[in-house]
């Protein structure tokens, strides 16, 4: 019975270790996804500015304005 307890304890430790590793990997992947979303947004803005279509220009202008508002919010939080 004691050997079975030790086996289960080792298995539990192994699973806990795997859980930590997977959590770390998930966090890294979530940060990577956020970074890639930012890059896609930048490319979309650049394409919108490059195209001489009114809808694309309005879209790009809206994105830029949104980014400026977010930057202003960050600056105001840093100044507090």
C-alpha cells in the first residue's frame, strides 16, 4: 500500500510539473498571438493608407485615431 502511495505521489508531482510547463507555454503563446495581432493591425493600417480608396482611407484613419486615443490613455496613466 505504501508503494502505491509513493507511485501516486510521484505521478502527481510529474503531472504538476507538466501543468506548470504547459501554463508557461500557453502564456508565451498568448503573448505571441497578441504581438501578431498588433502586427496585422499595423499592416492593415499601412495597406489602408496606401490604397487610394475612400473607404480604406477612412478605415485607416479610424484605426490611427483609435491608436492615438490608446496612447493618450497610457500617457495619462503614467502621469498619475
